């Protein structure tokens, strides 16, 4: 039963992800991306990682897509529709996507067997994060702080 | 398995059946608070008014405005009900627990976070300036309340040491109600809850006096009703959650011997918070948009972060 839902939501996540990229209407694309993120959360659910699944829905579905759509709605969408496809952008994006795809395939190849499906709650996730991987965790948080301060500094109007 | 299924049926049934009487009660309560009688015509003291409303809504013509984004326009109201019912399914009422989940509290949060898309998409897809503005307001509001609400809940979770509703109630049965430990979290959560369901004084996305009807200006018939079902189910669910987190849920005198009493206690506690939303609606004027953002970001966010430290100290001593 779980396996069936795993493949169903996995397929949905990929299909909606494709729809998000191919959709010409950006708002609809954003909604498709939301569907993709929520299906990804459901994939976590079916593989036993309940906590990560919920956080996925909450952070990506609840916060990030709202920000995307909020920003998109303040723009002139009609003007964006008429924007022609530029060869430079398409080829650069394609190149990056290709590199990313190869990296993921490489990562999947180097995996030894399927990851064990233990039910993971908040505690099982938190203790390695705060003990074993404390330094990388803190480095990432400093990186995010730098990004936030940078964004505020760039976004602020000159007085 | 059959037990879970029956519980799920009960909870979903309860949510759907409870909405019409609640709308009636709301109008009555509002009426009496404003020195009027409220609905009086249909049936004795207007008790049959919800049925009349339902018949009207069912037979009303369903209009999709020209130039609307049809797919999203049809999708948005059902999304509202869908998210609300999903959140309802994990909240235990007494011994009735449809989907026992280790991270139940977080799941309710996630569902309420995505339920705002119903307003947002309705506002966008209607192809109407008022609805569009309402959609923008809904998006800004969700960014405002989500953080203080999350932090307030984190403080509570640090104290209880669990996301599981059953564990949370068990903790309170031995240590006393959560409100005695976390009054600040309670106040913040209560206010954010009103903002979350877009009820006055935080009904900015609806704003009848300035935006006509806000996100549901262009909706009619059952699609319009779906928004109301979503909104009221959300109120019921969040009231149940508040009474679970801060008022011991189904604990009370004799509740451990007679589980049915526990269900009753829980529903009564939740009923008080449902009444509170009517009360707030009758008492406070709507916040202006900038005022709403100001209090969310400048008062409640720092306060809720401060409260996490209080919770950590309490957790050290009480454990």
C-alpha cells in the first residue's frame, strides 16, 4: 500500500514539477510548483519520514511559494508573456540543469542500497543535527544569516 | 483499523454538520451583542435559518466571470474545505482519534499554512481588482502571522517535549494546564488564530466595507458556501487545538472513568473559543493593513521569540 502511494506521489511530484517549468502563465506555474512540493512531502510520508514530510509542506508549501506568488503578482504579467525566449538564457539554464542532473545521478549511483526506512520524528532528526553534525549545521546557519543581511543591505533604499 | 475509520467518519461528519448551527449561533450572538434579535423569521427564533440559507445557496446560479482563470477559480474553494478537513482529521477529540500521528501539531500547522492559498488563488483567478487586492492582503497576512504563531507553538512544544496531542494532554494531566506555564504563548496563539482564519479584527482579505467581499466577491452559490465551510471548520479545528494545548483537552473531573465525558469537556472548551471569535467580531473594528503588519512583525514576533527562552527555563525546572 505504502509502495503504491510512494510511486503515485513520486510521479505527481515529477509531473507537476514539469508543469511548473513548462507553464507559460507564471501564477499557474507557481501553483504547479506548490503541488510538486506537497507531493514531495507525501513521498517523505510514505517512506516513513513523517516529520520531514510535514516540514517540507510547511516551509516550501506554506512560506516559500507564498513569497514567490506574492512577488509575481506585483509584476506586470502581460509584459512577461511577450518576452521572447533568448538563446543565451535557455542554453545556460540547460547547461546548469544538465550538470545538476549528472550530480544527482552520480549521488544515486554511489548510494549503497536503499536508505533504511526508520520512522523519523523530530528527536531522531535533531540529535544528529545538534551533536554529530553541529559544525556544518552552524556554518550553514551563518551562511543564511549572511544572505539575509546582504539582502537587507542591497534592498534598502539610499537615505 | 475499523476504529480509525469510524473516528474519521465521526470527525468529518461533525465538522460538516456543525457548521450550519454555528453560523446561526454567530448571527444570534452578534445580534444580541448589538441589541438586535438576529434572525427571527424562519422557524421559532429563526432556528431554521441555516436550512433556508443552505437551500438558497444550493439553488443559486453558479457564475464564473468572463476573463477569470477557470481552472484556478473552480479549484480554490474546494482547496479551502480540503485543507481544513485534512487538519481536522489528525486532531483527537477525547478518545476519538482518527489519525494518531507523532507530529500531529505540526501537521495542523502545515495544513493551515497551505489553506491560505484558497484565498490567494480565489483573489487572483477572479479577474477582479477587489479580489486581487484581497489576495495580496491574504498573502501578506500569512507572512505576518505564520512566524509568531510558529514560535509560540515552539515554546509550548519545548515545554511539553512532544508534537503528539495525546502526549501533550498526558503531560498536562500530571503537571497542570498549559496556560499556567505559558500565558504569553496562549495570548499570541489566540490572536494569531483569529488572524489565521481571517476573522475580525483581522478580516482584511474580506474587508466588506472597502473590498466589497474581498476574495469571494465573484463567487456565488455552493462555491461561495465552500469558502464558509472551510473558514468555520478551521475555526473549530483551531479552537480544539487551543483547548488541547492550554486547557488540558479532554481532562476534567471523572473524565478518566467515563471517556465520553472527556469528549464533552473537550467540545465545551472548544465551544468557548468559538464563542470568543464571535465576541471579538462584535467588539473590535478591523485593523488597517499597515497596523496589522506592524503589530505582527514589531510586537508579536519579538515577544514570541522572547517567550521561547522563558519556555526553555521552565522546561529545565519542570521537565
